[in-house]
């Protein structure tokens, strides 16, 4: 997955901006600000697990369309709470 492709897809969908930022911080490793590269990234084990459950391989690349679908689902879920 090219992170830039995903970011580009999100940028053209302003309705998903807030959801995307929220999900970045929800999935970030605890204490991410204490470790280099000081970015809110998910744990590598968690990301590998998600790749296996969705694509069948920990080395699979995410589809930008799948990320957009996920964010749309999150947006709908958050609006119900």
C-alpha cells in the first residue's frame, strides 16, 4: 500500500477527514510520542494480524479502496454512538 495513495483518497473526501484522524490516534501504539519516529503508528503485530485476517498474508498490501470503506464504516459506527 502506498500511504500517499491512501492519503490522497482521503483528502478528496472531506467527510472522512475527522474520522481518519480519529482512527489514526485510536490505532496508535500507547506512548507513541516517546518512541522514534514519534508518529502515531499501530503496533506492527496488530497490523500484521489485520493483514492476515483481511488478505491472508501478513505481507499483503492494503487497498486504498478498503481503507476508504473502513473509514466510511467507522464514520457510520461513530454516528450511532
